[in-house]
């Protein structure tokens, strides 16, 4: 009748053999579990990623352009409630609020479409606005 592709006993479907290098944890599996050195390196890269993102956003948005490169290309900038440039602390709070906005399934970003002042959650938390520059 033929070979059933869903029959694990036929050898055509199912996990690789137990002696395969692909079934060894931490080797060719994309996981670092069980390898303390690899876990430490992964944690270091995670922290480095957060730090670089934080510094990029906070320094750019509190700088003289008041915007990241993407915001400048789009012709928008970040201001405070008085229309002034935001400081590094407020820009830092806005960045970490952006993480929160994303963690709740992007609802924090979606809020901008439904609020009277068109502010996302992180803008409300930081007391900031996004405006067009010209």
C-alpha cells in the first residue's frame, strides 16, 4: 500500500536518532541551556542590546535634533509638554516605557490612535509629544 509518512516506526517521521549530534543539548540546537559559559555570553549580549538601544534613543531624542535618524527622515521630533527639548532622564524614561508599550502586545503604541492628544502609552508616561517639524 505504501509508506505512511506519519508512522514514526517507519523511520521517515519523528525525532532524529538518540545518538545524533543534533539531539545533544547545546550543540547545533540553537539553545544554550546547560552551558554556563554560553548562557553568560547570551546574557551579556542581551544586556548590551538593551544598553545600546537605550543610549541611542535617549541621546538622540534629548539631543539638538530631538529625534532619532528615522524620526528625522519622517520629519517628526519629540517635545515635552511646554514644547521644549526633553532631557536625558525623560528620554530614558520614554525608552523604557516603549519597552512596556511593546510588551503588552503593542497596545501601548495603538493607544496613540485613540487618545485625544495622539499619545502612545510611553509618551503619556514621559509627558512627551511627537510633532511634525516643518
